[in-house]
């Protein structure tokens, strides 16, 4: 992970520098961008050089889904199992924040110059923009070595995400669902066989979806991401957040979040009452944050004994220095 992250940092900086150099430098690229006008997007002159772009509201929703939405992705939970101690949390917070600012900020920054690479190859037969061709067009002029690094980075990031997804999905289906309901006496060897079979099955599904997306001109990667992340984050973010700190969250509240998250995402796919699946994902997150506590309050308190058992981990004694617990003796007095 460290080597991959280091290469990603160097790669994004190198790609941005090379792309801007191909346009005559940052100042020249910014000047050229200020001369571009598109009445369909905005009537304001030079809007494409503004910090928030021509659609600040849309940008905000994208940031909410891709940043806050990751809190509700089940495959992210397993990353916390590797935490050793509180010091690792503090250092990891700083490192991951700086890394995210550079990578995410670099991607947003680079994407802002995409209109400088306008060409006929970016449009389909009906004149609609094929958005997935913009970044490949931008990096097509890069040196072969740098293109290779970019391809490797995209592939490694995709594979790590796929691995986390299929591992979380297969283990959940096997241990929590099949063993928990259907085959409670399932042997460990059988569990491993079922998990491996589900791994292959989920990978095949991912490959089929990728092929369909590649052959289709209706959807592009960001839309698929909006659908998947929107459904997952809309379903899980509220139970995850409230469940960490509140003892009032009930099973009914969790199910309500699941139902609303899936319902909003799926209904928007067929009805299309929102302009983008990304918007639907953010709406699903917001609704879940409201529905979960409300339904939990109406449904009543969950089993107190079970809740006390779950939250007992917070009552576990831990030795700390006087600097961290000033005024308290070791015996708690």
C-alpha cells in the first residue's frame, strides 16, 4: 500500500505537469480555458476558470458522495481491523488526509482542463459527449512510460477495490447469511468452499457489468459509481454512524435506512426524477440520516441487555499517562 500510494503521488503530479506543459504551461492553459464559452452550460464569460466551475452545486454533491459516502461503504470497515493503537489513528488521519487532498485535488484540478482537449473523437454519432474518453484523450500525448504508470495505477486501484468488495460480499453471504440462517452447522472447510465460489461469482458479475458498460453509450463510469455508491452509502451510512454512538438505534431503524436507500436509488434509475445517480446517492444518504433515528424512536428501545453487551467495549479499563488524564489517579479517584 505504501509503494502504491507513493507511485500515485508521483504519478498524479507528473501527469498534471505534463498535461499543462502540453498546453504551454499553467498560465497559457488558464488563458485558453477562459476563452471557451458554452451557452448550454453557462452564459457567464470565463466560468470554466472559476474555482468551483460552472456547476458548484453539482460539484458539492459529487464531493459529498465520493468523500462522505465512503463512510457508508461496507468494504471500508475491514480497514479499521489493521489499526494497532490510538497513535496509529492520529498519524493515519494526518497521512490519509494529505494523501486524499493531493490525489483528489489533483484529479479535480486536471479534469478542469478537459475542455482544452475537445475533438470529434469525444462525441458519438448523435453528438453527445462520451465522458469516459476525455481523460484518455488528455493523457494520449504523455510519454509511453508515464502512460504505463497511469494504466498500472488505475488497474491497481480498481483491483484493490474489487478485492475488498468481493471479500466483504462473499464472507457476509457465507457467514452472516447462509451459516447464520440456512446451514448453521456448516463446517469450516465447507465455508471456505462456498466463499471461494462466491468470490468467482461476484468477479464474473463485475466483468459482465464492465463489458456492458463498455459497449453501452448510455451510461458512463461516474453514473455506475453513483448508482452503486449511492445505494450502499444511502443504506449503511446512517446505521454505521448512529450505531457507533447511540444506544437507541433499533433494527427497525436500520431496515428503514436499507429500504429508503435502495428505493431512492432504484426508483431514480427508472423514473429519472433527478438529473444524475450521484444526486440520488446524496439524497439517499440524507434521507437515511433522518429516517434511522426517527424510526428507531417510534419503534422503541432495542434489547437493553444486548446493547449493553455491545457497548461494553467502551467500558474496558485502559492505562494512560497523567498527560492524557490529568487530575486522575491510577485507581480512578
